[in-house]
């Protein structure tokens, strides 16, 4: 949020930013109860408040059945869409088939929910976790979620819809997918620079005919190893332009 960023720039530290983030999160809750006409505000709030908990899980899958005791999908129809349309969240759907077109191959009942603003994801954590993160860079289980949240929002702002993939056995998982004119492009977001077995598998396996190369976003410089391009996170906003010109 602009005011929070401006406060950090002026003070050159995080003093006061947590209080501001908490206030924005509280304002969102108030807006939900005020403007969510025609829908159950309590259920929208239930979804909204549970986002950090699911992002802390290994697979990050959002499950309505775990939002409250006895919750059913049919009772929550429209709640996720409302939060998305309100500009509070980004929704990332799981692809069922790794082939083009993207919009024709996703499962609408299998999705992850990210905050539209990553600072508010940090603000939604308990105060001790925030201090640990900022002072010691100790991200723990939220490390992947925070980086994915940042990249996902940049992709959305560039005009992309969000899709991920995880096979039934859990042996292949990919954070995001985009496309160019002829190719399906897997994007792996690495919180720390390391091995990319899933990315290599998708590119090397002849079963995935639409995948010709991939992209790895990490803290490294620009590069290409013959299989995938490496870009630093902050260049994600230029990705769509690069793929079009490429």
C-alpha cells in the first residue's frame, strides 16, 4: 500500500508499518460486512481470514470444507469471486492437463488464494512471526508463499490469469504457467536458488508437447541454459513484453 511504503521510505525502518497494515486488514473486514450485498458476509469473512492458514500449508490448496466445521462448497458459492472482484485476492487454478489452451484445462474447484497485496499477507501473520521475518529473514513455512504471492500479483498486473500444476502423486509441481504464441511455459519461483527437478522434468518429458522451454524466477541474474530462462524476481513485470517480442 502506498502510505505504508512511503512511511518505510521516510523512516528507513518498519516502525509504524505493522499498525497501518493491521488497520487496512480491519478496514477490509468492515468493508465486507458493509458492501457484500446478497451474500453471507460471515462466510466471506471466513474465507478472507483463512487465507494465511492455507498459504502456510505445503500444498497451499484452499479448501472450503476446512474453513469452518461442516462447510460445503455450495454454501460458499460466490464468496471467492466477491473477494477477487473487490481487488483483495488473486485466485490461482490448478491445471488438469498440461496443454494449450490454458483456460480450457483448469479445475475450478482446485485453487489457491493469494493476497493482492503481499504486505497484507505479512501483516496478517502474528506479530512475533513478522519480527522474526524482518530481523532474521526466517520465513519458515511461508517462504514459498511470500515469493509466490509477489510474483503472482505481478503476473496479474501484467494481464495474466494464474494457473499452477500438481500431479496426483505430488512428484511434479509448478508454481505458474503462462504462454507465448505456440508454447505452454512453466514458471518456477525459487525462494532460494536451487535445483529445479519439476521444471526439468516438464521440459524434458516428450509427453508434454506444448512445453518447449521454461522460466525460473529467483535471486540470480538473467541467463539461459538451453532449457529455461533465469530472471530475477523484479523483472516479472516485463515478462509479457519479453515473450511477445521473443
